[in-house]
C-alpha cells in the first residue's frame, strides 16, 4: 500500500504560485505519454530525463516486426546510462547516508541510487500523480521503507538542516529560481556533501535565448537558465563546483534516434537544432558544500 500523504500537506501549502500550479498541472496531465511509459515498461525503471551515449545503429535495421521494440529498448538504455553517469558523480555514498532526489518524477533515478548504494532516498515532486506512481513502484520493488516519495516543493522541502549527504537534480532546475533552490540545498547538505545537477542550459556566448530554446521552454512550461547563472548561484550559496562535464555531444545520438522512433513527441527537432547551433548545452555539474 502506498504511504498516505501526511494530512498537513495540502496542494495549497506545496504549490505557492500560479506558475508552480501550472507546472504541476503539466506533469499531472502528461502521464500517458508513450515516450515515458513504453520506455519504463522495458525493465520497470521509469525516467523523466533524456539519454546519453552512442546508440547501436542495428536497431534501425533488421526484422521490421521487432524494430520498434528494439528502438524503444535502446532509448531506454541511453536514459538509464544518463542516470548512471549522474550517480557516478555523487561520491562515496554509504548505506547509512540519506540523499535527496529533487524533482523525482516517477522515481527511476531514486531506485537506481538505492540499488547502487543501499542508501535511504527521499524524492520530492510537486506532481501528486508522480508521487502516487513512484510510491507504487517502491512497494512493488519492496523498498518502500528506504525509498520514499513526497508531495513537496524542492524550494522548501521541510527536511532537517544538514541531513543530506547528497542531493541531485536531473533536469528539474529549469522549473525553479536557482537562488531559492540553492539556498535550500545549502541548508540541507552536510559539510562536504555533494550536489549533482544534470541540466540543459542556454549559452551565454551566443547571447539571449534562441528560438529553439524558446520552443523547448514553451513545450515543457519551463524556463531554461543561462549557463552563467548556475555557476554564479552555486558559489553564492557555498556550493563549489568540482566537476563540469559537457554532455552535449553525448546526448545528440539519443535525440537523433528518438526523432526516428515511433515515440517522438515533436520536440526532437528543437533539441537537435539548439544543440547543433550551439545555443544550448547539456551539462553535468558536481559541487561540494563547503
Ligand atoms: C524530461 O522529461 C524533460 C524535462 C524534465 C523538462 C525539460 C528538460 C530540459 C533539459 C530542457 P520527460 O522524460 O517527461 O520528457 P519527454 O516526455 O519529452 O520524454
Ligand atoms: Mg522522457
């Protein structure tokens, strides 16, 4: 049985602005998109992020009756590889540690973190639908006591100060003000704790938001931040970057394959254009709380 929501948590206390309500509405409504469900059904890990790494070109060839399934499996493999790369930057996480998945979606990365480190994971999302879905997955996996999902706002999680060894955001920072977010993460992380972010960000060198980046914002109801804002805001909150990995080249194959798949949603061309014209980067940033 999914854990019931604490009675004090109401939509009014979690969703503070009209914008947050519209974002929650978007994620509550986009539950049936095959691009996420069909990929998740491959092995029960449901992701809400993109993929990295080269795809096996043979999936686009061979027997037609199995081609669609093979493409879906390959897209899913690349998305799982992205989450693996994120977890590889969290540092040494022990079973006694507590970590936070901020913008946890259907829980895919949280389950991978628990499976890999044995640690306790809390996931927060402002989509009540996603909380329910992820909790059911936790029960199904027999890890509901270790991997918990909460209908909470990542800008104000309510978790104890200094309680987290690590925190990550996997494509969720474009929905929030970075200053508010990193103030909260700075509070939650213990000294020496690690924050890892994977995000798409606009390129300050090419100037303001390009048309392709604006199309992505419009599609997902988000506000992609410029690259500079990440580094300025992290350091302002005592989060000191240790590693920065430009994943742009590594994510292009995912978008090329997705564009040719049966689960394309129509946003593929905007990502391909933005990355190829250099107005957008796909970055991983690992920072330590000092
Ligand atoms: C991934 O979710 C997309 C986001 C979290 C928002 C935008 C991200 C950027 C890097 C700009 P998803 O897996 O639900 O998207 P889709 O349904 O398109 O696969
Ligand atoms: Mg997806």
